[in-house]
C-alpha cells in the first residue's frame, strides 16, 4: 500500500547537454529551454531535465522512479501530483501490474493510450518495484529472474564529435578498455553512410559490432537501399529508419534484403506493440523502461519472445535512476545484441544520485545492492527542483 507520492522536476544547469561541446550539428532554432539541430527532427532540452518520483509504502520502504521525459517534465509532475497521487494513496493493489492496469483503465476510454499520462505511470511503476525489491533485500532484477546476468555487454550510443578525426580519437580511448560496439547517428544518405563507416571501420578494427540509427528520417525507397548496403559493412542493425507511426512501410522494409530493423522506444504499452509483432514489422525490439515501466516491459518481453523477436532495451536521456532501471531490465533479456549505453549522459545528476554500476572492458557490472542499486540525495534533489 502506498502511503505517499512525491515528484520532482529537476533541471541541472551545471551538467552538459545531450550534445558534445564539439558537435558539428548546427543549431537551427534555440529558445530559453529548447533547441533544434540540423538534420534532426526531434527537439532537445538545452540543459538536462528529468522527472523523478519517490514513493513510500506503508511498511516504510521507499522507492524511486523516473520517466524518460526530457521535454516537459513539469507536465508529468502535474499529472502525478494532481491526478495519480490522490487515486493510488492508501489503495490496496495486489501488485504493481494491478496498479498500472487500474490507472490505465480509468483513462483509456478517453484516449490516453500514450504520451505524458503513460510516462507518469511508468515513473510510478519503477518506483514501486524499487521499493518492493528493497523490502525483499535483493537487487530489483532478481524479482523477475532468479539468475539475471551480472555483467552486461554494452555499446556506445552515438559519436557526436565534429569530424572524423575526433570521432576516431574518442573511439580509440574506449577500445583501450575493451569496448566492442558503437552506434552511429547518420543521415539517410548511402554515400555519406558508406564514407563514415569506411573511415571508422578501417581505423578502429577493435570494434566488431556496429549499429546505425537514422532517427526516423528516411523514406521507404532510400531505407530499402540503405538496409541492403549496410550488409557490406556487417552492421548489426538499422534503427528507426522510418517515421514511428508507419507500420505498413516498416513491414515492407523488414521483408527486403539487408540488415535487421530495430525500433521500439516510442511505444508505451503492450497493446501498441501487438500489431507490429504480428505483422513482422521489426526484427529487434527496443523497449524504453522510462516509458513503459517494468510491469509493461515484462509483458512486451513475453510477447516478443513468443514472436521470436530479440529484445535489447533503448536507453535515452535521463538520470542514473532511469539508466539503472534500464540495466536491470536488460539483465533479464536473453539476446545476442549489446545493450545501449549513453556514456555522455551517465554523469547527469551524479551529484544527486550515486550509482554503483561499474564499467570494465566493454561490460557494466551490476551492483548487488537492494532495489535499483542507487542512493539518492533527496535534499539536493529538492535544491535542484523547479516549479514552472
């Protein structure tokens, strides 16, 4: 039973942005909080913003959760404070799954099937699972699987330096400590993709797994050509090639020759992924725990396994709370793909959240602490919280 719920919209002016200081993508529009970059359709915050949730159970155990909502965390905070919190406090739910279903059902008839309302449910769900695993005195992943893996192989997500020389230099530093995989954010242009991959692969032979992310920026004709061309570079998968709503064209793309197609970060529920699995519109599923929570990610994982679809979680922007949640889920997924790691964002909120995950030789070692395995400085969280 939940006794109290608190939510925090945190902004860190001292932390780096999503972009490297040397990034070559020109800013095309900038406001006080947001910016758009050339070649990217998605808006980003100029400084890291996140939505954290703390719950306290009647038995005294506390848990923390986070929604992957870098744009507009104050919206989720309002939903949690004014709608969700009064409805869940002092209610007897048999499980976090039961709580999620109750909250989903009370708004599903109004069409709240995705977006900020579901992000709020995800943050709350993560926090409840964190508290429950602490009450059992075990790492959270052990609630889901008796023997989760304790060393998670990772790939570096993105090279955002301004030129090929700086990218090569950065990758060489990583390969000295065992990194074996990297994902590139590239334009939907076969010539540019081939040039970048040729340059990098010839200079960094230590990397044996390469991924390419088009960030939903291709059309179907170009994507078919890129998918086939990437075979020449032994690419592990092509991520987010087409617009996220376009199921039919993704199905066509999957049927064409070439590398596997990966996507999934935009889905919130198991209802949304069902038709994509049935229609074979993807090869690799990338759930985002900051948008699904654990309860729904587990349902999605079961569905993916039944459809013989590999699962490797997406790791977007967020604090160590969100990253830890992602890694706990990753530790129960059995697949042949590396786990995404946002190294540039891993230090966000490190003055507020202490994490015990350790990187070594291409792996992240899982801490054996109860719950998510993070320690929260709540006083500092309050100091960095804002009300907009």
